[in-house]
DNA sequence: CGGGAATTTGACAGTGGTCAAGTGCCGTGG
DNA sequence: CCACGGCACTTGACCACTGTCAAATTCCCG
C-alpha cells in the first residue's frame, strides 16, 4: 500500500482484512513490526515520510484520512487516538516477545493471538465447554510469520512440527491449523504461571485482548 | 512510579530526567519496552490498568494529567498525540533491533541513541568538524541495558569490551563512555549501508531523531 | 582504607541460524 | 480428470552466537 520513505500523506484505518507493516535493514533483513486487523490504524509517523512499509495480507477495505484532516478533526483524532492506545499496548507485548521469549513461546503466542475469540489471556477457564478443537486460518506464509516473530522460517516450521508431534495441533493444508489443546498452547506462551499456584490472576499480556475487538 | 496492573488513573509527561517502562514475565524475565526522555509520554494504556511498570532512572520532573481530562481536552490530546506518534516510530525501530539485530548491532544502536545531538541517523557527514570524541553518560546499569536490548548483562559487557579493544570507545568509570570514532559506531548499528555506494541517503531509523527533541 | 555491588572475563552449553536436500501442496495445461 | 512444474514447506546436519554459571576484578561509597 505504501513503502517506507514515501511521503506520508494519509492515515489509514482498516475495515476488513489484514495488513502487515514492516521495515527493512539495508542488508535485506526484514522485520514485521505490526500486523493490523480490522479497526486498526496505520500510516502513523512523526515525520513527513512513512517509517515503514505496508502490505496487504488479504484483500482489504480501508478508510483513508488525509493526514492534515485527521489532525484537525476532534472526533477523528479521538477515535484514532483510542485505537492507537490499543496498538501501543499490543506493541509492548510484542517487544516482550521479541526480547525475551524462546522460539517455542513466540510461535505459541502467535497462534494464541490468532484464536478467534482470542487475545483474552486471562484464560477464561478451561477450553470452551468441552474440548472442542479450534480452527485457525493462518493467512501468512512461514516467511512472514518468521519475520514477525524475529525467527527464521525454518525455526517456525520446526516449532509447528513440534506442536504437531505433541498432538497440540493438527495441520490442514499449509495455512490452516486445528488446535486441539488450547490450554496447553496457552501455557507454552510463557505469559502465564505454570506452577501450582492457582488463579494467580493478573496477566501481563493485557491489551492484546482489545487490539482487534475495538 | 507505578506498576503493571495498577489502576491507570493518570498519564504522565516527562519534563526532566529519564523513565524506563518494563514488563515482567511470570518467571522473572524482564523486558524494558521503552526508555522515555524529556517530552515523552507514559502511562498510556487501552485498559483501566497500566500495561507495564514505570521506574525512574534519575530524579525526574513530570506533569501528571488525569486520564479522563487528557482525553477531554483538545489541546492536550493533540499535544500528547504528536508525542505518541514519535514514540510509535521509536518503538518500530526498537522492534527491528530486537527482532533482527546482532548483539553488537544492538549495543552500537544503543550508544548512538545516547549521543547528545543523537538519533539523527542521516549521518550529518563525518564526525563533527574534526575527530572530537564524544562523552556519553549512560545512566543505566548493564542489567538495565541488557533488559532493554533483549540481551544478558554479560553480553552487553562483552560487546562494550570489544568496542574498547577496537579503540572505538574509552570507558570512564562504569557509566561514562567516550566515543572516539562515532562514524565507525554508526556503521556498526546495521542501519546503514557499509558497502561502497556513497550517500545512498535514506535511513530506516527515521523517527528516532525526533523522539526526544520534540 | 575496607566492603559490597556492579562489572568484567572465562569456560562451556544450548538455542536458533545457515545451508542443503527432500517432500507436499496447488494451479496450470494437456 | 490427471500429469507436470514450481513454490512453499519440512527436515536434517552442522555451527555460531549468545546465554549460563562461576570466578576475578573494578568501582563507588562510607
């Protein structure tokens, strides 16, 4: 949709679909800095140029606001502001993932975030009534996932295979997962106590819950 | 100043000093998600509770805004909004650092960001007139730096020793660095072409320049 | 001039990256 | 409807970088 360095004329708000924001290092290394879902805002920058590139992951519907207008309108800036707060928190979580989590924890976190009624990390108890498995359309290639999680595509593939081996997930084609044991997956994210103490309560991955629900 | 999980009643704006925002995983791993300088805003969250803890690095002076008030006032939300944009970009840069840079590049980036007239990564030519060395007060322990850069304190220490060995920096006590070859340091950040092609121009670490200057 | 904490340094191990084959999925064309 | 080709993915072997654990050493402060 736009590239890092282009004149930043517009701010976009996503209605449908998913968009990925990424930055490149001069030697070609790529880091996906955000994956935007419905409601999300992108094109935000403090300079006259975009600080990262935006690419669609699927067909999308967006609302484009002229940057100047967005900063004028009170209503608009209020709405965008609320959204930005959510993304701010989501990014904090992602920084923790990149800085401190193992490959296994990163992929587990990624899968948990893709769960439809997802992100609500104060685990709403055991799975949802019964042990239903949950179907997840991934919608990103291994390469994109790797660049999002700060890994290589080989490592992502290996971890998914490990989940498969443990019976936590089942693959259905390359971009569909079926999660059999959501609780186990949740535990592997590293974001929750696994030791005896029960109902400890507070989760650090707080805001993720609101990122796409707003 | 406040802890992750506490009721988020206020938004703070820093006047003097430096504040560090961090999150903890249940097993004790810590990740510093932002280091806020003068002008910076913190306490932003999309939930009724803070999503991370805030701790001062030095004595600070802050302006505290009631959260409700900040969202009402047009002027205030406009000012904070501008600041948030800058921090948004800075965080994008930091995500790239955490996801894709080597230990050496991370520490080099950290040092460059600490340079007074810093962050301006479109290298304003060679050093500043002559080869003056630049003095940098670090103001963080190795442990804090490590938790910011997603490394261990030993690795940070080793990299700084390596810089010393190469003659790029000189240590003056534990929290003062003298950078002799700022250009070399800049090159080691990984954010710039090192191959022949001259004045390529565009840097990806764009917004860092404005983070603290605003 | 001590005492304790922060830092440095060393030895070693493990996670994840790199390189190189395989294998499977899917769309195209026969 | 089936064969083919290409790309995405998986798997394996190996290795480098960074983490871990354990001393030394330095610095800072009383």
